[in-house]
């Protein structure tokens, strides 16, 4: 909870400061700004407002988790449809992004079903995809892989960017965020709150979540018990 509150206080303050600063500049200097400068200010305001909306969606998702039992209300859901819904939502926010989805080969009538809160698992997938798109520093397609074993269904999301700072990989889900090089110095777009909420959601499903560096880029994975 302390990590979450720290992340919230930081991630709320910074974009709000940006919105107030840029809107004040526009109001005070409207007649001296060129059309290009006005558009740039409005784009900054729009980006900050959308980031705040995303954070509010994250915080609202946590309210679906029972305070007393730290559990969620689950129903049997088709994994591929939940993943597809998250990818569609991601593509609406990042139309230029590419996501390659791989699913296990199976019989046409063999649908992979898991007990879950579908909205929360969509939020986890969306958070990880957004982080990879914003912070990996790569334009290569993201890879989302669904797999299963006897007891669990696994979802992995791989990027081909700069990877995770070794000092932060062990506590990346505890509000630490990560950055490795200059591409991560974009202030409020840190990973702290989103990944903290991902961990909260997966733990409430009695699942596991992890992150690792690959030879090129990073991979985030979570599992849900069947």
C-alpha cells in the first residue's frame, strides 16, 4: 500500500503540473504564440490528460478486489478472447504499434478457459503492453504468447528494447519502476503504479507474475491457475 501511494502521489502530481503549466502558457501568451506552438501545447495537455485517465482506470480496477480477502469475483472465461480484447484496446491507444500474438495449437472446439475477472486481466495485459510501447525504446513489434501446462495458463509479453535495469528487476512490481539509459527519463510515464497494480491483480487470482531480461529486450509473464 505504501509503494502504491507513493506511485500515485508522484504520477498524479507530475501530469497535473504539466497540464496546469501548459494551459497557463497558452492563456497568458495566446496572441504571441504561432499556430505550431499552440498545437504543441495542446498535444502536451492531451497526452497528460490521457495518462491521467489511464491511471484512474488502474485505480478503479483495484476497487474490484475484496478488501478483506484480497480476492476477486471470478467466472470461467476464454483466455484468447480476453487477450484479444486487451490488444484491441491497446491498438486504439497506440494505432501505430504492432503486436504479434501466438496461441497454442489445438482442436477447433478446444477453448482454453480460466477462472478470472476478465476486466482485471485485460487491465494487466494492457498495462504491460503500454509499458513496452512507451519505455522499451524499440519500434520492433511486441510479441504476446499464450501457453499452458497441466496446472496453469501463461501469458508472456516480449519487447526488443533496452531491457530492465539490473538494480530494479527484483522489485519492479513494488513501485520501483525501471529505467536503463535516457529513454526512461520521461518523468510521470514511469512503470511504478501500473506494475504494482498488475502484481496486486495477479496475486488476487492466486497467480504469479515475473519479469526478466532477454538477450535483446525484456519479457513480462504471468500465470493463472486453471
